[in-house]
C-alpha cells in the first residue's frame, strides 16, 4: 500500500516555517517520545548551547556539536580537560562560548551522577511528570514553560547544572517528547 497523501496537504505547526532543516526536525523529532539517555544528553548539550540564540542556529551546527562533543558520549565529555576546552574554543562548528562549553562538561558530570542516583536520566526526568507520563497539549497556544519545567530546572540548578533554566528545560521537554505541543490539526502530532 502506498501513501496517497499529497505533501501540500500536510499541516505543520507554524514555527516550522519553510526551512528544510526545521521542517525535518519538526516532522521527525519534535514531540516524539525519547527514553534513551544518550539522546537525552545530546539534547541537554544542544538546548543549553541554544540559550539566548535561535534553535535553528543550533540545528545548523548539530553535526559540529556531534563531532566536537565525542558523538555526545557523556563519559567522554565529562572527562574533557582544559586542553579540550581550548580546542572547542577554536572549533567553528559550534558556538564558541567558554561558559557554555564549561557548562557542557560540568553538566555531563552531573548527568552521570543523576544516572547513578536514579538508574537513568530518563527516570529522573519522568519522576517530575504527572503519573510519569508525557504531557500532550495539542493546543494553538504553546507555552514557554510549565510547572514541570519549573520544578525540573529548579532541581537541576540546585544540583549545579548550568544553562538549563525553565524555558530551556521546556524546550528540552518538547524536543524529547516529554511534552507534545503540536497544534491540534498538525499532521505530525
């Protein structure tokens, strides 16, 4: 059986716009549940790097981040040295912000600590979710934060995480499907 859907008939959330990279991200990743710690760490790095910037800026550098941050291997990133920081400061494939680079290394170490404490970073995150389940909004009004993102970011800040306030946390939740904010008539919800 072949799909008879005309691509022009597909409806997307308006934020996806016309940029092919944004469209692919919207259609294939945004709002899709992820329970793999490796991917959760990837988005922790990417979302933290995004602080103060547009998401498309980070998406366009995603492969640069993958190369620069050891394919998002949390153990390797946690072991980065001062020499790695200097290497990253000269890497044109990423945002060369020393504080964000240092935060990525710091956050990797804390991520590992949470894995040890909770069994996985995923279990930690979902301990904040109602009934341990994702939230499905499907509303035309997409919030920037939620009570859950407030609680997660507050706890993470207390643990020492950097560049992970409530707005960044909520974006991480959307990216990893902890929250599904696709509009009601979106073809990809």
